C-alpha cells in the first residue's frame, strides 16, 4: 500500500486533472478544522448546562429531554451561536477552497453551521442537505418560509438566566 504522502500526491494530481469536482462533507471535516462537539470547546461554552443537566457533549445535548421550552431554547440558542454565529473562518476550509477554486465544483454537505460559506465558498455552490442553523421554520409545517434567526438568537442569549430564556421569546 502507498504511504500517506504518496496518497496525497495522487489525490492532488486527480484534482488537478479533473474537469469538475463534487465535494461531499460531513461532521468529520468540521471536527478536523477544530470545530469539535466535545472537549474544551464544549466545556468552555456549556459549563452551566453541564453543571445543571449533566450534559456530556454538544451532539448528545441536542437530544436532552429539557422539561420546558424555555430551557430547550436557551440551550439551542447557545448551540446555534457557538456553531453558527461565533465561529469564524478556518484554515482547513480555506485550504479546501484554494484547492478547488479554479475548477468547476459543487459542495454537498450535512454540516449545518455554514462553515463553507464563512470560508468563502459561494452560496450557489453549496447544498446543505440538513439545513442551516441560521434559519428557523414554522413548527407546524404550514408553509415553507424560512426565518433568519440571528437577532432572535442574540436576544435569547442576552436574556438567558439559569439556563432558561423568558417565555415570551419561545
């Protein structure tokens, strides 16, 4: 079997010789870029939720059975902010863009934190299969409109006390 360096050289040549490139990306790419859902990044941002609910990581926290909508949305506001609004560009995603930017390419991703867009990939070249943390939709499913949520998320964050938001923000 080829060694790692030989495989990288072969991959680079394949990209250089390709007419077009389809990038498929999931959570592993963001984790490799440092956007982990556990460890220091998690404990630094969710210490109050860890202490109060015993939550162990950001992924499993999304399934936690919060008792109230006020608790649930305090958590989701933090989760969305940490992963969508507070996170800046990453070297890994920018390196990937530099690798493909002179080619015809398209991105299909299950990532929901908009990292491709933050790192310079044009929106029209990205399909986010599982959606995007920046948008909310009707809970009843009565229409297809999406709602940009940054102002609401910031208001929820500013008014979170004891891992809850005020009821009027739900």
